[in-house]
């Protein structure tokens, strides 16, 4: 096995691991934010607008980490500077 093949295999495995962990962590974090938001709304229904706004901001921040993981995985798969086409 050449160094190039080994590097390609490691890049593919790393991209898969990055997406798996990134998606799983984002899913757990978003579910916790949703549960905490529902709990807060049940306790203080008068503050619904503020709670909902803060919840959406937190969800957007968590989702951005999943998108960053996707970008890293795509770079590893398609724009890896260490692996040439030939």
C-alpha cells in the first residue's frame, strides 16, 4: 500500500468520523435546547417571545457547528491538498 493510498483511506475515515460525531453532538444539543425551551415555556408562559427568540439563536449556533463539520468532511474528501489526482 502506497503512502498516497493510506492517506486517502485515513482522509475518508476521518471525514466519516467528523460527520458522525458532528451530527450526533448537534442532535443531542438541539434536543436538550428544545426540552429546556419547553420547560421554560411551561414555567413562564408570559415570556414566550423572549424564550423562543433565545431558543432559536441557540439552535442556530449549534447547527453551525454541524455545518462546520460538514465543510471539514467535504474538504477532506474533495479538496485534500495532500492527495493528487494521479
